[in-house]
C-alpha cells in the first residue's frame, strides 16, 4: 500500500497519546474510588457496573480514528483492473486477392468499413495503429488515439501485388516495440537468425500465459506467397507476449479475381490463420460477410487482458472508520444508558 499524502500519517502519533490519556484517566478514577470509600454503598445499591465493557467503546473509537487518518493520507493499492489502456495494431491485407467480391463490395472495402467502425468504438485511452501489407509491409499510421488520423489512414489503403503476411506481422511487432520503447528491429535474414551471430540483443521470451498490454489484429485471406513464413513470425510474437487475433476474409470456396489480365481463383487459407492464433494464444475468427466482420471487431474491443494498476481506496478507509464510529456510539448507548 502507498499513500498520495503520506505526511498525514504523522497524525497516527495521536493514537498512542490518546491511549496514555485514557489510562491516566482510569488511574484517576480508581484514586477517587479509594478516597470516597462510602461510594461502595452507592455502587451496591445500583448493582453491577459495566466492568471490562467500559473499555470497549473507547477502543473501537480509536480504531475508527486510525482509519480516518489513513483515509486522510489517501491510500492506494494495487488491484487488477480491465486494461482499458492498450495498443492495438490493425494489420490489414491489401494484396490483389483482397479485391475478390465474395464480400460486398469486395474484401478490402468490407475490411476497411469494419476497421473504421472498430476505431470509432475505442476509448481515448486505447492507442490504435494501422499496418498495410502486400508484398511488403508499412506502418501507415503509428499507434494514436487520433480517430480522424486513423480514419484517413484506413481510407488511403488500396490493393497492391503479392501477399507477405509474415512481413505484416513484423511491421506490427516493430510498431508495438517502438511505442513501448523496446528494441524494435526484427532480423529477417534466415542465416543470421539460425546462427544468431549478428550480435543484436534478443528479448527474453515471456513466460507462457503472460502478455503485454498490446494485441495485433491480422485481417487477411491467409494466402501467403512471400517470405518470411507467417508461423515463424507468430512464434516471435508469442515470445514477446503479443497475442495475434486473426480474421479470415472471404470463403473457402473462394472467388475469381482478374489481376493484370489474368483470372486467379483466391481461397481463404483458414489453416494458416488458425495456427498463427493458436501459437500466440489469440483467437481465429471467420468473417463470411461484411456484417460478420463488424461483429468480429466488436468482440475484439473487449479482449484486452487485465493489468495491475494502483487504485485509490480512500473511500474504503472512510467507510470502515464510519462503521467503527457508529459501533462505538451504539455500544455506549446500550451499555451505559440502560434503564434500571
């Protein structure tokens, strides 16, 4: 427990002072009883006195006073609260296959529409970033709470050639790392990664079940055709405590798209997306229609982890003080104001 106004705790020194004063008053009371011995006759006429019970109300009052002073110091405690704060990276596929029309008007426009609705739902305490990827990946909007900037970034997305899901994940991870002030570069050279001789500091993998306060929402049809392998990058995300929620766009039957004069059938690769989600302890969602896609984003807004945060508990200390004060008064009335 910590205190916002710790200097108020000095008032706790009053408690032992009051205890000493009370003990002195009790000694004085005994002296008067000895001085006026005839009072014993009056005592016999009135019956048994309160005895030890006369000490209870003052003790309860001192407990109440202690909690009053603690309340004045404004105590704080670490509690688990929903992580309203957080970072969400929307990694959106803008490859040629995303112009397929099995979602209306097409996959990419349906994805953009749902992304805009998702951004509008987020509280100001949540930072959202946007990554676009095709044969390469770019952070088109670093994490921000500026919804107008996010909407503009989403509106600017247009389809390109190739699909490199792994690069999209890398760009998202680097955006999260840069936001949190951690080393952001992820080496994609397979020889250096296998030998690990490049001398670059490697983050210590987080224990399983512990996560950063950030997630990646990967929105794609899953048809990867570029290096690096998405599942390998998903393992890096898992080591960093970043969960990846994958959203499959389109249908397993697929649709035919015309790119540069060629007709190509594009299908949803659910297996890859499920594997990415499972590796990072995320969740895979299938979006068959634009309305399904919107529902997916609505669910994602409540999927941030709990975090430890400091909460002021002055109200609780005050409530306890009031309860003990009332108890002290009640006991005084019951024990010392009885009718004969």
